C-alpha cells in the first residue's frame, strides 16, 4: 500500500490502482466513492448500515457533504489505514463502529439485521487489485440473510472477475434479489449492483443519484448510467 498526500487529503494505492481517496473535508472525491455515498443518501436506510471493507474512509467526505448521519458498522483487515483515517478525521471516526476482522466471519456473527449492507472488499492478486473470492461465492447467500426482511438493500461495488467476463458472476449475485439495479461508469470498470425487494426504477434511481452527486459537484453526476437487471 502506498499513501501519498493530495491537495484535499491522502491517496491510498496498490499496484498502481487507487484504493481510496481520503478527503479530510466534506466534498466530492470525483470517484466511485461519491456514487457509493450518494446511494446511501438516496436509499436512506433508517437503521443499521454495514460496510464490508472500509478502504481508508474514502466514502466519508461525500457522505458528510450529503448530510448523511447514519452510524456505520464497518469491518476491515487493514488496521493501519483506519488509524490514518482516525488521525486525520477524528470527528468523523466518532460516527463509526469499526471492527478489525475478516468480513465474512464478522458478517456471519451478526444477529441484528441491517437496513443496508455495502460490500466494498478488495485484495491484491498477481500485481492487481481484485475482488476476493467470497464476493462471488459465500457473500451472495449470506448478505440477503443479514438484511432486514422486505426492506433491506445490498450495495455491492464490483470489479471484473479474474475470468475477464462479468457473467456468470454478476448474474449469480443478482439472482439472490427480487429487484436489481446496476450502476455503470464512464471512467471506471467498476459496476455497482443494488439489490432488494423493491427499488426505485432505473430511471428514478438515475435521477436521484445524479441529483445527489450534482449537489456535491461530483464529476460523476454526468458519468454514470443506471440500468435494470433481471425482470423487475
């Protein structure tokens, strides 16, 4: 992991891939983290929010710029990046319950359901940054089990699987939910899958997301597309 100062904070990278942009003041990162934060703002979970993979707190600046007050229950294996975040953003750290643990084991131990679970795990592999195998194997079954029945929502920040093809992994993950939306990016290979019982239409979600991103002047406001996946 390399940590470099930027004009607005710190940049965490590995193998030439940016893992996180920690901005130390509320505002946009102009990256995927803005869209993750905007999804939480738009979906407005009323209760617990679980975050698998804290990524050095890259989502926190846009979350605060959007006025999101939800308490986050976060799990990550990288204590060093969290301590850097806590050092530079002590007030924001007060709103986080952070646990140093394996995300899969941690989620299995949870007994109180979440209104929203954000999966943002990555690992280093062969000189690249990829999703861990559990993203495509164990987590698709476990995440729905840990959501509030009927209203809980999963948000999964995905990277292209090692096979170089989105299918069947994306379809297998989507099959666990009655309604699925996918956010595609002009600037990044990431795809964000949103799954739940009942979600806004792709058009409605696009309008809401672009509105939230526009409010914080994120460049991603004009660089995303929201699509329907599946039959709903």
